[in-house]
C-alpha cells in the first residue's frame, strides 16, 4: 500500500524509532490541551449513516503472506531485542482497546489505564518486560480528528517505552459528511501507524514518539513465540465487516480474505508451532440474554457474518487460532468456545477488551419493561453461536467486567499462551478474575 511520506513534521526523521520520552516518567496531563466539543449534534445527524456507511482502504504493502516482524519495529536494536526475548524463553505483551477519551471528564480513566500499562513495563527488568502493546482499535474519539491525537494517544502513552501496534476501530475510520479531503480518519491513522520510516508527525506535537511502520491497516505481526493476525473490521457501529460479503458492502475491498488465507497457508507451510492470535475491533460474540430472558443486550452485539467468513477460511486451511481478541463493546468479556476442528476437540478463548479508557458499559440493559439481567460466570451462552460454520460444541461466558477499566497482559512460551485481565481504576467491585492458559499443542484450555 502507499505509505505516508509527506508529513508536516514537528521534529526530525530519526535513524531509529523512539517510543517514549527520555528519563523518568513525566507527570500526568490534567486536561486536554485542545478542548473537545460535544459531538451530540453530529451523532444525531449521522445515526443512520453509522449503520450503513463503510469505508474503502488501501491494500497492505507487500504480499498477502508477508509478515511484519517485531525486530523491524524496533529498528537497529531489533535483532538484539528479539535475541534477548528468545533467550528468556517467553514473550510478554499487552492488549488494550477503546482507549480514547472523548471528553475531559473521561480523561482520568484513559490516563489510569495508560499509566498502568506503562508502570507494568517500568516495574520490570528490561530483559523480561512487555515487548509491545497491541491496540484493537478506537484510539481517538470521536472520529480520529487530527487535532485530538495528541491528547488521546500521544500524551497518555508518552511513558510507554515499547512499540504500540494498532488496527483501526470504527471511530478511527468512519468519515463524517463534509470531512475535507486529506483529513479522512484512515488517512490520519495511516500517517501515524503505517509510515515508511520513523518520523515525528504533527499529531505528536512536542513529544518524541515516532510513527509506527506497519505495512497496512491490516497486517500480521511476527514476534518470538507469538503471531498476531490483525484484521480491520471497518467503520460501522455494528456489525464488523472484513470484506464486501459478496457485494453486500460494495465499498469494502476483499483484500483481507486473500490475506487471511495466505497467512494461514504460511502457518501450515512453515509448520508454525507458536501461539496464533486473530485480532479485530468488532467482537464475534458480545453478550445478550437468551430470547426468553430478561432485558436486552448491551450497546454492541456480536458479528456472526464476520465470524463465519473467518471460520470458513480457517476450516479450508485446517488452522484455527489459539485466541481471538477484539474490543468495541466497552467492557471486558471472556468466552470459551468449544469446537470440533480437523477431527479434534479444541477450545478457544474469545476475549473482548473494550474498556481501556473511553467508557465502561453494562453487559445488559432494561428493555420494554423487562429489567436487565446479567449472566453468571460460567453460564452456557451457546445461543450466541448461531449457525456456526464449524462444528461448535459449546460457548460459555467465563467472566466479565462491566464496572471497571482494564487491559490484558499476555505471556507466550513455546508450549502455552496465558492471557490475564487486569483492572485499572474503577470500583474493583465484583468477583475475581483468573488467567486463561491455552496449551498450544492440544489447543485446549487449562
């Protein structure tokens, strides 16, 4: 895809990437530097468009089967960084989603998550700390306007001393009518995440974090012990869309179908044995009560058609990921999906991490005089897995948090993938949370 080379820059082009401000962590900002007006009027005007307007996007640079390595992201120090991780026999990394604070009253919540992520790294020895953050979208609200990037992305993460990879969310891609040419949200996203070289963009202001050099808005990150296939699920409020769906969404190119196919073919041809993750913004599953239950679901539902396309490609290539990660619903939800795949019984965690700073929404809502009714940890919710392409043998909601902000911390080794949910701020109410560990060989959860 074409890279963004002609930046209005606030600083020099660096010979190597810069991830945080030098020296000790700097104090938290107390307020937005650029006031963020209420977008209520805009939302009222575009509600209908949010359900039908999709966006086109450029093809990733290179070939569909290409990988973008963690070593490349680290620049000249990349080879040594990867060698150190391999010597440790494991890699740590973070996952967050929906972090952008769209108003000053939400800013402290975003800062609390960003600080927790940064503190995780600064509290560990450099040889064993988290190697990167993978963001599953909605970095800048409300519609990725360039003037809000400093407050909502660069300043909160100014102390995070590692690469931050990202796939766009719907708020990073939806085009508000009358947006000037060249100021479309994906244009700004690409400038800051898909640059051709380390450069300080105008969005970074006076800070020094350089733009990332991902090959596109969808890409495959290859790191020691883990490979993350990031898909762009487009600009609709709901559902997630990764292709035209046979012409239903005419504005969406089908690039990602060939991309996912090529990536899974590479897994087979290389006999890749590490942890394999698929990540997107919109969740395949998001809780709503059973048809005869009380109340209704939360703000965002699951994307069954998108999951069906992913499952179809996985089945064709005889490869299924060890975990599927998403955001969009502004809470934390963890499911275990049991399926019969390629003659084996496997278990896959589906995890939503959409409460990393923007908002926290309840899992359920009252509807038509019927009160909201939340599930219990461990409830069977197989009714959410309607008409599966693969042979589904059960779906359980293992745990959730719809009262606090948080993020994920993950560890991949040659034999297992462990993902832990961490609260950051909030009330701390509710039951405790447990890590999920996937055995990479048996593809089962312990």
